[in-house]
C-alpha cells in the first residue's frame, strides 16, 4: 500500500473521530439540559378536568435581550409597532388550537365568556430567533426558532386563586422566515409540552 493511500485513510479516520466526538458533546448537552416546563406549585391535574379557561398572554414584563418589548418593537420600525396587536393575537391562536386538540379535559378560549379558569402566560424573556436558521443546510427544524422563558398561572375564577403554577424554561419553537409565525410555533410547542405533563 502506498504512503499516500495511508495518509488519506488517516485523515478520513481523524475527521470521523472529530465528528463523532462533536455529536457526543451535543447529545450530552441535551441530556443534561433542564426541563423546559415544570410544576412550581399546585396540581397539574386541573388540566384534566372538563372545563373552559380564558387564555391570556402577559407581555408587560417581557424583555427581548436587554430591551423591553416596546423598545424592541420601536427599534424594528413603525410597522412592527402597528402590527403587534394583530401579530400577538395570531400567535396566541397557535397555542389555543394545539392545546385544544391535544388536551382531553380543559379547553381554552380567547373570548371573554363564562369560564371556570384563566390561563395566564407571563412572558419574562423572548429570543425572537431569526429567519436565516431555516435556510442553513443540515440545521435542525428548530434552528432560528423563538425561545421563551416565563411562568404560567392557572387561576380559579371563583376564588381568584392560582391553583397551578408552571415554570417555563427556554421553550423553543420551530424556525420560520416570518417572526409572527416563529412566535406562533413557539406557543404551539409550549401547548404540546404542557399537554405532556402528568
């Protein structure tokens, strides 16, 4: 066998070992990553009761990086400020539709009707992601997706008591070129994750 052929095999073997090591490191990070959703207090079983809950998403304390949400929208432009009420309503529908299709008990509504509970999603921080991640070859479907951290309170409307409080730790949606759709896909993932809680 020629020396040249041996050099090529050695280089290929080194590349393979480096790739395997990188994959091992990535899977280890995922293995030790925290849960995206956990129960802080109360009983998650409230979601299994047949009932209607009003969905509310609270952005009053939201930070996007170091900016408040209002500052972020103003920085993006007048059209972002103008379109925000419509965009956040569209994004909330992703949560509502997914939650109602996956959950067997409680159902959510965005209309102020006669409801037993209220689900309030307090959004503390948002990483709005980017549209470029969806075009990168070999990237995951979540590349560029919106990431949210916050809490979710489930409130009994008769007593005004929080009967269940969930902690949201970096729930991430799928990537998409549209920021509104990326936000909606994060809420889709959040609803999916809530419905898996036992």
